[in-house]
């Protein structure tokens, strides 16, 4: 099996290395629109640079898209036209209108398109999802999600980031409804600028809290921020009628002066990223279902937009009228 990687910046290079380590992958083909970048990255074992996107598509059984967000729709459509399965980094499009149109095209094409929400591939999260679906936790009462960056992003990135809900908390807005398995009917969000005034200058916040209310009555509380002095912190706790489970709480969780705390998301989710590439190849081969379909991305983006609306107005936002059918 040959897998193409379009875009070999930091995330694309990491994916290429993980793909090259898989026994079922014979070769990883690399393409990047920046001259020389693919050739530089092709020093990895089992990798080879190609000069253009057409060459990548012609030689690949599947393509991973790791280019900047504004190029995602074009590249996904190119993969659809070539009938080539694709795993696209989130988001597949920058706004709801463009994403809705792209999802319609994806579903009409019947070509596998996976969205790179890596938490859906984290082995511990996958097992928690299975246990909730099997009823092992009983009815879900409450979910708590924590997500804090170790260090703030480069301030020059903030104006184009989409804000804390679309950039940082979008992962929780995807993972928590996926775990609970019910529609969110109401959203309330609040945020503050506590880390640096650069966030206020970008019309954003650097610390936020979100309350989700689900159709069955369960609630989820999401807390997130741009600076944790001890390290990168992401964990989820689910309390059910039969059991309570925590994911992401271990000796490296940045609490109580942990000396070996996670440094960032590539470190914390290294197992998830490796499994993501393995699952992608299994979907291509027809041996696995798509665990992160494009339509689900509409849910998380709509929730992110509802969070932003709630933060600005100070009022809850009802979401019951949404339909993703």
C-alpha cells in the first residue's frame, strides 16, 4: 500500500513518519507546494518526494492532507475526483457554509473521508466510547473535560486562529458529543483574558468554560486555556449510573508539580496519532469503519459557533433545531 502526504510541515512530517513505521505501508509519497520541502522531508525511511499533486494522486492508495486550512476543500475535492480515500486534518473547511457544501459532495462521492480529530483514535478514548455504547457505565450523568496548552501559541497566529472555541476547544466539542452519543440542545460559554492582552487585541479570550446540555438531560463542563505552567493537560471524566471513568489522568498529567509532564499535544497524543494512521490504512483496505466522518465535523463547528455567540451575548444558545441528518 502506498500513502500520499500532501503538506509536510510539522504535522505532515509526523504523520509521514508514523505511516512509514507501519508494516502494511510499502511507501509514503510526499508532496508540498513549497519548493524543496518534500525533498527535505523524504530523508525518512520508506518515503519519496513527488513533484505535484497529480503525481501524488496517481500513485497513492490514500492521501493524508496536512496543508493549511484554506487549502483543505480544494485538496479533498481533488481526492474525491480521483476516487482516492483521504484523511484531512481538521477542519476540512474554514466556515460552516463551506463545510456544509463539502460534506454534501463527500457523501455523494462515496469515497472515504476521515477528519483528523486525533482524540477519536486515542486507544483509551476509543475504549471509553465502546464502554459507554455498550452500557457499561450506565446512563451518562455528567462529563468533565479539561484542555490546557502548556504555552500560548505565537501571537501572530491569533487573528487567523478562529478563536479559542474553534481552535483549542473544538477537540472537546467533537469528542464529548461523540462519547455521549446524544444531540446537544443548549450551550453556554464564558471566557476571560488572563494570560496576555494579545488575545484581547485579537478579539479572543485565553481561558474559557463551556456548559453543554444534552437531549437526555446529561451535562458536560469543558474548561480550557492557553497556559498551564506545568505542561499540556487534557483529560476527560465520565460519570455514569454504573461506573465513573477518567481518561488522561496518569503520572505525566501536569498536577502537583509533576516533573515529567506532557509538553504538548504531539507528546500527549502520540499513541493516538500512531493509531490514526493505522486506522486510516484499515479503512482504505475496507477492514474498518470510518470513526471520524466528515458530517460529524458540522456538529463540532456549530457548537463552536454557538459557544462564541454565547460568550459575546452572555446568554445560553439553544441548538435543538439543528439537524445533521
